[in-house]
């Protein structure tokens, strides 16, 4: 994916009160994940990157934001992207992340 107008988030949806499903305007490939990760995390000021783990068809980035831990997941074959709280309990912060991502 080249850096173009299509490198945008098209929607963010809270799913089952446990994760935020992120959809991008254009399709993407595994090699686009670092750029997409930068895009998403750039919208969350003062985040702290902990680690990035790459698998065969899935990558995730752990980060700290607002004194809590989150995971930004990418699954390549389905072009899925989602953020979840590491403890799967902090829905208020997921809602706040949703607001930041929807209104950059």
C-alpha cells in the first residue's frame, strides 16, 4: 500500500464490549502493517510501545496508554484489525480510544 488518500480508517466499532474492530478504506497486506500500526497509534497521544510480535499471518503490538495495557492485532488473511484491553475488562478506555480514532 502506498501512502495515499486511501490510508485512512473507515470505521471503528466496539464489539461485545471487549474489542474495537478497525476497518480501513483500502485493502492491505502484511507488509503494510507497520504503516497501519503507526497510523492507529499516532491517534493515541502519549502511548508507550512495549513490543511487536510477527507471526505467519498475524501480528500484534502491545502498548500502554492511560495507565493500562492494550493489544493492537492484525490478521492478514481476513484483513482484520482490532484493539483489545490486555485484561479484557476496561471498556471505558476502549470507548475513549474509539473516540480518539474516529475524530483525529
